[in-house]
C-alpha cells in the first residue's frame, strides 16, 4: 500500500502506526504520499530513534526548517 501512486494522509497515518520501519521508509520515499501534521509529528519522534528514516524524511517537500530543527 505504501508504494501506491497516491497515498492519502489518513492511510499514511494507519501505515505509520503499524510501526514497521520498512513500510515507513517506503512511505517516505513515495512522492505520492500526503503527509498531514499528525504524520509529521509522528515521524519526528520515529526518525529520532530510527536513523534510516532521517534522510528520506528530510527530503520530503513538507519539511520546513522548524520541522528539521525538531528532528535534530
């Protein structure tokens, strides 16, 4: 599901909450994924614990300098 051409924010939240790092990584790399504030807040917490998610997370168009500062 995380690799579909488009993934809505509500589906993204469900995938993120499964706590599967592989699915989370696929979701972050998918440019068709919509990330809302709930997703972004969750990903800040998760990426702090999972370095493999940090770079793909920072490459998302939704990332602002404030979000990047929270991550580090």
